[in-house]
C-alpha cells in the first residue's frame, strides 16, 4: 500500500508523540496567527510503532520555555524536535513543571488568583501523567488543564 507521508520540514519544530486527539490543544498553545505564511502540519491519530499519536510541525518557529511547559501539561509524552536544514539537530522530552506559575487560570471563580487585583496563579503538580495540578491558594484540582491554559 502506498504510504502517505506528512512532509518533512526544512527549519522549525516538530512536536511528536502527542497523545492521540490532543494536537489541536497543542496547536492552540502555539497561537499561530491566521496570517501565517509558514508551513504548519497537523496529523491526528496516525499509526506509529507505539500505537496512535498526533504530530504538529511548524516551520520557522522555535518554542520558548513557557510554551514548552504548556505542552508538557497537555501532552507529557511529547518530544520536541528542532529541525535545521532538514536534519533533527535536537530532540527533547518534556516535563511538566513542579510549580506552575502564571500559565493556567484557576477554575474556581472565587479563588484569590482570580480576584480583581490579581495574584499570579500558582499550582502544584500532584501527578505527572496524565498531569494533575492543584491550586496553591484554594486547593482545587483542575479538571481540564488545557482549557485553563492562558
Ligand atoms: N521530521 C520532519 N522534518 C524533518 C525531519 C524530521 O518533520 N526534516 C519529523 C519526523 O517525521 C518525526 C520527527 O520529526 O516525526 C522526529 O524525526 P526523527 O528523529 O528522524 O524520527 P524518529 O527517529 O522516528 O523519532 P523518535 O525516535 O523520537 O520517534
Ligand atoms: Zn484556585
């Protein structure tokens, strides 16, 4: 059978081994503008050696620490591959931070971190995979972390 491949990219970032179905959430973290002229590919539920996975490829883009932390909270099994001139020059695994400061909104509307005079949100990682986080202030466990990502 002819195998349809997603195009390799020349320069940029490939986020690979995303748990199936989570690519669109990862894409949201990257905040790619509608006016982008870069090649962006999203593959959902593709077969791999280790079962199904999602992949996101973004040309001409490297990720900052905050973006990597957000991806780790959504897809802790992801690998981040930096591509230069078609070669993988760096491959990193991601790790959700122990303390998550300022990147997730608490789902408790009365939490002090949601007050009008805002205190930066702060969570503790209580489970690695799937990540579970608990608000440092009101102790609420966040059900849908991706939903709360700023
Ligand atoms: N990739 C790409 N463009 C390139 C080079 C690689 O899109 N120019 C993609 C590959 O398709 C793959 C990922 O980047 O999804 C990592 O590439 P590589 O390390 O070559 O693949 P594997 O060895 O299969 O990676 P792993 O062991 O992490 O599964
Ligand atoms: Zn809270």
